[in-house]
C-alpha cells in the first residue's frame, strides 16, 4: 500500500456515503411504514349478545349484513376492512362478562353490545379504564346514559323515552293508579323507577310494584299475580323480557286477569318478540288479546324498504322475522364505520398500550389481566361516534348533548286477534298523535292536552271497546270504612240513632242515593266519630282519612283549602258559606224620626246646595230682574227664601235670564228626586214594623271588640283567626241550638255574644224555629259540602258524577225537602227584619255633581258676557283722577270700581211685551239679559 493515509481518507469518505445512504433509506422506509400504519388493512370490532334470544338472533343477521355493506362501500374506510368478532353470552350474565373481558384482550376498537343492561353496567367500568367504546342497541336502561359511563353509547331509544310514552298514555286515559310488574334486574328496576318519576309529574301513582326474580317459575309468578288481583287498580304495566313476560301473560289468562276491566300495557319487548315470529296464527296471541304495547318507530325510507325486502333472503336459514332492534343493530355498525372513517382520515392510529393500573401476570395467575390494553385513541374515537350525522335505515342517526338519539318516537300497538294494529304514535316532540312523527316534526311542537289524540277503536281485554274504569274495590273481603260525624246539634244533617244504632240524616241519604247510581257494587259500613256529647272536630275527622284510618268521610264536611291539600272531595251536594247571625231589637219611632231618612252628611250637603242655588240665581238675575234687587237686607232674604222655597216648588220670584232658568230647571229635577226619596224612606220608617241590629255584616263585626260565637267542631274558628285576623279571645264556642239562642239573647254585656258566625245551612235550620234573630250582610265565603276520600281516589270522581246526576234528575232536591224543609213558626209580621237604612250622600253624588257643574258653567258664561259689555260700552277715562278729598285715584282702581258699579246697576235692556228690545239712557241697544 503506497499511500495508507490516502486510502484511509477514501475509505472514510465511502463509509460516510454508505452511512448517509443507509440513513436516507431508513428514514424513507420509516416514513413509508408510518404512513402505511396509519391506514390499517383491517380493524377489529366485537359483538356480544345472546344468539338464541329474540334480539340476538335478529342482531346477528343484521350486523353481518351491515359489515358486508360497509366493506363493499368505497366511500367509507378507504379500503380498510371492518372485521367483526361475535360471541354468544347465552343469556348468562357471568358468561357475558367473561366474554366481554376476552374482547378486551384482542385489541378491538369497539364492542357492539352487550345486550343485557346488567352486563353493560359491569363492562362499562372496564370500558372506561381501557377506553374502548361500547355501542349497545339493546341495553336500554335509562341510567346507562349518565356521566358515569362516558364510553357507553346507546344506539337505540333509551327507556327514558319509553317510560315517558307509557306515562303519557296512562294520563291520556285519565287513570290515576297503576301496578308495575317488572323483572328484578337493572333493566327492570331502573325502567320502573323512571316510569314512577314520569307518572309523578302527572300526579299518577304506582300503587304496587311486583318484582319478578330472574329465573322464576310459574308458581312464583302465580303467587305474585294472585296478590295483584286482590288490589284496587286494574292498570298493569309489564316491563320484562320475552321469556318472563309471556309466562306472566299465560298465568294472568289462567287467573282471569285478561278479562273485562283490566288494562295491560307491555313495554316494547312484546312487539319485538311478536315481530320475530313469522306465524302468529298458532295460538301465540291468545293470552295477550287487548294488550297495549310499544314499538320503536323508524322512518319509512328507500333504504329501509330495500333492507326489509332483502330480509327473507338473509333469514332464510334461521326463519326469523325482523324487529326494530335488528334495524338499530344494522345502523350501529354504520355508526362505527362513519366514526372510524373520520378518525383515520384525521390521522388517528390504531394503537394500544399497556395499562399500568393492571397487575402483571405470573405463573400462578390464570387471569391474564396484563393482556388487556388501553386503546390510545379511544377518547377521540368515542367523540367521533357522538358526532356522527347520517341517514340510516332507522332514519336520522345523530346524538344530542345527553348522548340520546335525536327525535325518539314510538308506535302504540294494540294486540287484536292474530295480529297487531297501530293506534297512534308518541314522540318527545309532539306527544301522542295519530299522525306520523315525521310529519309533525315539520310543525311547531304542541303537546297540550286537546292536541293529544289516539285511535278510539281500541279493543281492550275482554273484547270490549269501552275504556276500562281502571280500578275496582280491593277484593280482600274488607268493607270501606266510612267515618261519619256523631253530631249533637243540627242532627237533621247526620246523626246516630241511639235506638237502632244506625246513621241517618240528609248527608247519609245523599251518599246512599249516589252510591246506588254507580255501575258497580260498593261495600261499606258507617263508623261514628265523636263522643256524642259535643260535635266532633271536622279537621281531625278529615285527617283520619289522610292517615288511612278511614277510607272516606260522609257528612256535612265543608270543602276548605286546608282540607283539600290532604284529601279529595266529591262534587259539592249543597252550597254553603259563612254568614253572620245577630239578635234583632224592635225599632221604636221617636219625635226626631223625620231626620232619619238622610244621614247627617246628606242633610248638610242638601242644605248647602239650597243656599248655592239661591246665590247663583241671584247673581244671574240681579242686573235685569227687579225682584232680585233692592237693599242688601232684602237681597239676602231673597237668596235664602228663593233657595229653600224651591224644595216645595213655591218660589214666587220669576227668572228672566236664560242661564237662570237653565240652572233652576236642573235644580228642580234634583229637588224632585231628593224629595221623593225622602218621602219613601220616611214612610217606611214610620209605617213598617222593623227589627234592627247595630251589626250590619262581617266588616262591622270585625271592627268591634264584641265576642263572637261559633259552632264547636267547624272550620269557622280557624277561618276567623287566620283569614280575618280576629283575636282568639273574642271567640266563644257554642254547641247546641239552645246555646246559640241563649248567647245571642244575653248579648256581649251579660256574658253572651254580639253575633254568631256559621255556615248558612245551619243558620237556615236555626231560623226556622227562632224568630228573634236574623242574618245580616252577605255570605263572605263561597264553598260547599262534599264527601272526603283519600287523594287520587277514583271513587271520589265517580261519586261526583253521581251527585251531578242526582241534581239533574231532581232527587237531590227531594232529599233536601225531606230533611231540611220545615214550616216556619214565625209570623209574617216578624219576617220584615231588615232595617230601613239611611240614605247616604253617595246615592245622590251624581245629581249634585251635575247641578254644581251647571252652576259653574252658568256663572262663567254670565261673567264673560258682563265683562264684554263693560269694556265695549264703558266711557274712556283719564289716566288719573282726583277724588273729592283731594287724593289721586289710579286708573286700575277706578276701573274696578266702575266694573263693580256696572255689575250692580240694573240693565234696562229687557224684553218688552211686544218682543222688541228697549234702549238704555245712552242710546245703546243691548241684547237679551243674562
């Protein structure tokens, strides 16, 4: 080697060149590998459901068809093949959980399922940890959409909306109590809890919840249904799965619980089960005749029609029909495809990493937990899933902010014969309707009561088209416990006959007559309430109904607000209201009786107007009428005389001016009205025998400090204290009619009362025998008497209808005549008990106002004319003038003196007998005198 150094340099350069080439190739290869790895050739997804179930058998075919359609569609996934791995949970929760965990070991990007809500609750916790989305079209538990499960997505309608539809359906038919039978798992329990919330919003109660243990046999279900048959409600909601639900219907038919009067509402499991059966003519629908069920509504479209028409070919081997869950299973695959396509196009990688929270496996562990990896792009992928927006075979596929599909809607189906008939629709946009939701969604939402409609031709259990009442009396051998007040006073209304031990009275007859009008038998017994020594507390009696000690209360029960808060009342069977009862004293006339027709204020104003009219007419007539002229004393007497003489229309002075005559005409009309009213009232005072009381009504009673009586046991005491603010110390309880009369006769000064406040029916009964007392003023409350029952009692509604019928056919009046109509013992002389009241100024204020305005207008016109004449005809004077005593008088003062002199002087321009005007001393011709 001649030049080792040169050789080393050349080798170094060659090495650098090779190294650069290798790095370039590596970089280029690396970039190619990275680019190719971002668009994988295939992506794995899992599918977990029970293949032998109603939903699973359909879902298997629908998912396989959807995967084939996705892989054939070049517009999605850009050549990436979607591979689905299916596992059968075999309707076993434990097996389903194990198989779901196995999916997590195989690096799947999403899992379709699980079918069971119970499995979904468990697997969602794993899904949250490994960030693998779960998309379930069958787990409809409302609680699965909560924030606790961010990686769980329901791709069909949540039971939240199904329970809303059922609640609105029950409310539409105006049923107030329902029985809920459900499968005792997460799906059943949470669904019924949601139903209870929706019913409570409409003041409807679930009176009984019957839980069915998963795997229960016929004997267990029969025991449950026997208990249900003994209950009052006949509205039964069944929320179960097909295997359990069909057993319930079979046992119910055996027990006669699908007969006339019952209503069964099944959730959408029933129609889904029937849709998968290709032949319903083999007796399958015999136990479910007249049942109402729901089906998830899907929009009719070309895509759906093509899929439905192709279904017989897909199910040729399995011989299974298509239900709505199959449609949602198909669209679920497309949700994954669209979300995955967006994920990959945005540069997302399908990569997994170890979960540091999982323990490492060793030889002693059979569970390889470390094989379950975190999907690195899981959060982005689930976000893409929730952002999809496309039209599938179910219609618009889009999620709202709460992870629910947009525009949820259901078909309401009636099972009839060997088929099903859609009787209406429900959607969260328009409520109940007979029009397809797609059409109503184009209009503004309107879910008010009058706009809610369903097909009326519903065939109910028992093959009847009459809407069931929805309840019967509980078939447990117990009679209704009806409390009745054991009254001491006013026993005509309700009382206990001590001889026979029976309860009689007006209220009892009304109740019996109303019960006899019901279309079903009512077994009851009356239970007297009270010690028989004093009237019982009616508030306590009503409280016994609220506390379930009585099933109802019959009697003279006033319908007041504090009672309506705890019980329901029937329609009032008699009107009532509080009135004031007072003692009356015979009024004796005296020597000053002629002053009584008017109040002092009325006398004063009337006298004042006599003077005003005299003064106004004097002003208007003074310049032109000699009868209103003369010395000041004479003119003052003329004013008084003329004014007061108009009272008798005996004024002798003539009026010449037009304005004076107009004022006098109006005043004489006022005098005529006042004189006639005075005469009529004075005649009444002097000729009619009258009874009077210083208390005129509730207002005058409140303003006084006198004691007030009330009936023991009634609501009057609380009303007077709480509503009218009357001190409790002023109130005195009274028990019997004798107590009423004695307290009023004694009066407040002798230990009695000034008045009694009680309800009008009692007072009318009291006055039929007591003639020295009377009602004063008007009723100051408006209520009535009704029968009380527990809240939401259907018996209260039916009895209200019966009471209205009694009122219309006249039976109510006949009962009233039997018990409450008496021949009065009071003479006609004492019937005139109302005192003739004094006439107040307010009764004549309009007349005085008109007369006053007439006087004012006349004076204004008069002085305007006088001023005009003065400035027109007065002579022009010098700026200043010296008086007789040598003082200088200003022009303005002299003009004022001249004007007053002009006004006081007589105007000689009067109308002559010939009708012509005469001239004054200055040769001026004046108009008609004012």
